C-alpha cells in the first residue's frame, strides 16, 4: 500500500473503511447539523459532484503536493527503510487519507458542517527486535485534530503530520511505543505514473487517478523505541494520489511494489486482482532511471510470480510472501523477500480492515549483472472483501 482510482492502492482503502469508520462519523455529523425543530426539512438538495481523474491533467510542483478537495479521495503515503549508526534496521509507514463528504444535506451555517473525514496509519517494522507496530486514527477536520491544507502542503491527524518546509518534507508521528521525526530531501523530481496525466485502473471513464511518487527521498532524523531515541538515516518513497471513483465489482484487491535499486533506479508495479483470479489488464507500472526519466509499463511488460506464502494467525489470511519479478524489456530479474513475515496491519475499531504492508529486500540481475536493493510491498483483499461502496 498499501475506489478504482486508488492508485494501485490506498485510495481504494477509503472504500473499504467507509462502512466501519467514516459512515459512523458522517451519521454523527448529520444528526448534529439537523435543526432543532419539528418542522420538516427540504430533501430537494443537489448532491455534490466531485471531479473525475481524466486525461490531460498537467502536474505542477510544489503546488500538487497540497490537498485537492475538488476530488473525493486523496492520500499521501510514506514508506521507508531506516538504520541507526550501528546498522540497526527499521521500516516504517506513515499515511494520511482524506475522504470528501457530500455537504448538500448538511445545514449550511452549522458549526458542525464537515467537508472531509481524515484517516491516518502509522506502522514501524522493528527488524532488529523482529516486532511490528501499528496504529490508526480517524478524525473530523480541525486545527488540532485533522486536516489537509489546500494552499500549501501540510496534512495532519491527531498529532501525526507531514509538511513541506521549503523543499524539505518533515514527518512526525508520536505514540508511546514508537515515534518518528524525519526530514526528507528528494534526490529526484516527482515521477508521474500512467499516461497523459492519469493512472487508469479500469476501462470505465474516470476510473483512474492522478498519481505521482517521490521515489528516492533521503531521510535523516530520529526514531524512538519506548523511552530510547535513536538517530537514523535512510531512504523513503512517497506516493500522492487523488481521484473520485471506487473499486469495481470485479476487482477484489491489489498487490503493489515500490523497489529502490542500488544502481539509483526505482520501479513501481501493481496488479489489480479480479474475482476470476486474473489480473486486470489496466494494471501497470513505471521504471524511474538514475537520471529521473520515467518509462511507463503495461501489464504485458512485466511478470510477477509468487514463490512463497505466509498465513496470518490473527486474520487467517494467506498472503504471498516472496515474489519473482521479471521485466524482459529492461533485462531485469529480481526476487523480493519480506524482511519480517508478520507485517500485517490488523483492522481495529477505527479502520475495520486488515492488509499486509512491509519492508522487503530485493536481489537479482540487471543486464546480466548482480543488483540488490530494498522494497515495500502492499497486499490487500486477502483478509477480507475490499468492495464496499463509498
């Protein structure tokens, strides 16, 4: 990770969490905004229409790091590999989601009127200790609760935040068990995925997203384990995606890969899984060369085979746990293995869904020469149905 316009990925999670997390918040909003009167209220409101992700979108940076409230769903997604000066390794995920609400049936002047609901995930793979930590939280907008700025890049949720300070991305997340405080500088320009400004996810019009990544961000800062704060450095991958559609009835989940190789190139791949067991032909990927140039990959340009499985004792989900990735046109042959088997984010009363997302290592060959690197993989739809409507 990890709505059809979800890029592979986590935007679709919004659809899955709608019933258990966002709908209860919206129900509370609606009850709070109803006028205190016995007089009948008009039902002739006009539902809000959100923009669709359509071809021809031209990204502009740094403006497009900000929130796009004209689209229904949006997320900012950071995953990374860190290590201490003593080479103690960590993986992490810090993700912020925004889901726009139809305000046409809320009282216009109510102080309880809510345009968006916000969800965030924070996970740490403590690889030296062989532990996995995860928390999630959902909030209404507010200066001290949650929000996403439309004028500049700043998103926050319950004290966790991501923001732009000049050209530096600043990440903060604080829990009793683990905390993260990082500054990120990008070694490459943003990589736009898909074609003509859209990453298509299905054959229908607007079943797409606007999707880009910062594929090699250099990180410095601290990670706290319990009471001990450790200096860390590493490499981070950032995804940002926005659109207004949902998972189709034929799609059950997705597998997503972000790969950072030691030749300074990166690869993003995803496969949308169908109920038939096949991959949606709209699945795609991108190769980012050492100089930052991008190459779009169609599903026919790469092959992903599963080599191992891991079964969760908690959800009983049977996840893939080892992959063989081949991109013949680039003479790339890579094996990806989890650095810790149990990196499952188990749904609680906030999110209600479970998925696997974890730190992995990559080894293989490029043009016949040995190559290695690191990866993050997201697997959804294995522990439950991801086809809830939004």
